[in-house]
């Protein structure tokens, strides 16, 4: 079974500590600094959304260069192999993969001139100012984009940094042991309810026994 990190929305306070910590540890490790999780908000709650490391991962199936593979009970992405085609981001059902990248310090963000003729000619020296666009659509000269997704902080001995720093323990790592413990607790709770409340009632059980006889 693949491991993954999940959040409990009722405990999330939307502080973005997880995003900041994720960015810092990956930047220190020499990886893309874009956070691997995004805190989403609606009218009533907030919660971080991140890769679920699907067993039959669609992102891995569509990657043309096999930069995304199933290893170590996780879906791993090799940023060095990624060609930035964005197919994985399109295929991900959770929206948990974001194209991002870095540029040489000497590369400008945009150029002064840009025309429709340049666009049709696909002139590499010109680019529109499109930093406000979604990462799936924006581009900039000198920028090498790569897919960015949760890697469970595999390079850290203590596991995912977001889980460690969350002030309300909203995030937690799910693995086989965690699921077995949760299921065992639910079975015990079900037995307690059965014994204390006699949910079916004696008359119902007696009727069922009589019908079998």
C-alpha cells in the first residue's frame, strides 16, 4: 500500500505553516522550492490538498519519459527527468501537481516588445508578461519548468515536514499500520455500542433465532 499525507479539515486554521515549511526544506535540499501542498479555502473551512500517491496513479501512466514511478510505497517524481509537458498535472484527479521551475539569474522575466506576429513566428526572444496566469498556462524565457508534487520528504529522516510543523495536528501520514489501527479502533467502538445499547434489541434477536429454527 502506498503511503500518503491527508488533512482533517475541521482542525485546519489556514495558517499556511505547512506550505512555508514544505518550501523551505525542499529549497534547502536543492529541489524546486514551490510548496508541494496548497491550502484551499471555501466559505466554511480550510484544508491542505496534496498528492494522494494513488495505487494506480494516472500521472505515472501518462508521463512520456517515466519521470514518475511507483517505488518505496509511494509515487516518486524525478525532477531531473521531467520535461515539463504538464500531462501529469492534467491527469491528476486531485489537482496536486503544479508545474514550476527556476531560471538563470540573467534571464529577464519579460521583454518590452511582443506582438501577434512574434507569437505566430514563435520567436524565442520575446514573451508576454503573463506572470498572473495559472502555472499551467504561463511561461517565461529562460525558465525550465518541472512537475512538482508531494514526495513525502523522502530525504528527511523524520518524514513529511508538513506533518511535523502543523500547529493543530491537522496533517497526518497514512500507511498500513495507521489504517489497521484506525480499523481496530472502529471495531472496538462497534462492539461497545452493541454491548451497551443492544442496538438490535432482544426481541429482534429472538425472532431471528426462531425463524432459523
